[in-house]
C-alpha cells in the first residue's frame, strides 16, 4: 500500500494571465518552489557539494506531449515567462515582487496532465547512472517545493507531518518516486566493492493496483519509475545507481523459459505480475528466505527473486535473479 506516494502539493488561486490555458491549469506555488531552492542551498554542502538544481516537467496522462508547453509565474500585478530547455527543464529566478504577491507557476496544460520534479545533478557521474546523494537532495527539494501532484480531495486527510520533507525522504515508507529516462529492468547500487540490486518492490511504483494509477505521478511512466533507498544511510551519498533497461540486450546468463507459457509450466503462476501500456510484462517469483535470516534494513523479509520480462508477443526478453 502506498502511504506517502500520493502527496498533495499546495495550490494557490491565481488571476488571469496571458498564457493560453484550459479550465483547470497546472499551478505550483512560486513561494514554495523558491523555498525548495533555499532547501537546496542549505543541504547542498552535505549531500551534493558540486551539484546544480533545475526543475523538470514530465508527462502524466496518456498521449500527453510536452512540446509546446509554456510556463509563466503570475502574480496580482506582474508576471514572468519561464523558458523551457529541450529536455523540458527550467530554472526559477527570484523576483521579490512576485514573492510578495504570492504568485503561482502556471502552465498551458490541464491539471494532472504533467508531473513536476526537482533534478539535482553532480558533475562526474558516469552517463546512465545516478548518485544517491543527488537523489536524496532531489527528494528534499521536491517535497519542500510542493512538486508532487495528486488528487486534492482524495489525499486531503494526510497529516502535514506525514508530508514533511524529512519524514518522506528519511523514512522507509516515504516512497518518493524517481523516474529514469527509459523503461527499467533492474537497478544496482554500487559503492566501492559493495553491490546490491534493488528489490522488485522498489521498481514500477511498487506494483500499484490499476485503479490507483490515475492518482499516481507514474501513470504513464510506470516502466520508468523507481524508489531509491534514501533512508538507508549504510549506502553513502557517493553510492551510484546503475540501470539495466528493458530495451538493452540481455547479458549472458543461464537459460530462461522461452515464453510465458513455458514459464508458467516450469514455475507455476507468478507471485506478482505487471503488464505495461507498451505490451511488455514482468513476472516475479519469490524464493523462501534461508532459516534464521534477519529482515532487511527496511524491516521487510529477505526473499530471493526471479524476475522475467516478456515482450508483447509473450516471448521472454530478459531474466534476472536476486539473492535473499
């Protein structure tokens, strides 16, 4: 059950501005986003000393195209355009007048058609990898800035303490979602000689029920979504996350069943499965933990995993195993 994924961003009433918009524009509090930038400045030295901060837009609804999106900060008497980079990221200048007017950041798109994230990047991180300290800082900034978009009525009951950056970003149940650039098959943590793959429950937004997807920032990015162990300080900030993508050639490994039917015949029904809009499907098989094996640092039992990835035609594309 997701406890804190669907966190509510504060919304402010705004006047009409010269941005073409629909009946319900996406808006963010300018003050809160600046507070997120201030949080970045306070935490940067500890978590990501050389990093830079940008904000980024991501699609949330099926068929949502980000090309043509325009952003503007609008107050009572003044406004300011925000140029978007080709990757749909932007920086947020500070304007004292807009701060005093409690301005809003508006887009010419409908509410819930996009999701917003902070993006913290340190130099020197190899291509295709992420640094854990950067992700920790992204979470703090994103929560401080009120970027996570959800249904206001459904999640209005959430206590403010449960939505605090420190609670969300330092708790195993915090469940702050990150998004890779491509569909993920596995993620490996590495620091020095220590390596560990993330469990299946850390991928694909924890395998949510289909009925809950409309309330998730991951609605159209489910294959690309993951949780990072922000709370686990046994992994230092310089830990790197490396990604194996669904569309990469599989590494040399042991034989796997050729298709879904063969997998079911060999192993029985999966303990969990998830079918994506792309037609790809993942199956998870658990193996029992060794007797006396202590739970993991998140309190979950340590169980082995066998994960299979199938293409839209049912053929097996990849297989991987994770030890308890």
